[in-house]
């Protein structure tokens, strides 16, 4: 039988992991933006 932690445990885990997730998302956004800018500059 699978036991699930109560909401308090999930909220603490999410609160600890959220800054990491946001940082990775920000890095991905910056990388994609720079790649697009590079392609646009090469086309001009």
C-alpha cells in the first residue's frame, strides 16, 4: 500500500524546490532568448 505524506510535507518540499525550479527556468529562458537574438542577427 502506498502511503502519501500529508499536505504539510508537500508544501515544505515545494517551498524548498521552487527556487531551484525558478532558477533553472530562468536559465532556460535566457538561453533561448540569446539563441533567438543570435539567429536574428545572423539573418540581417
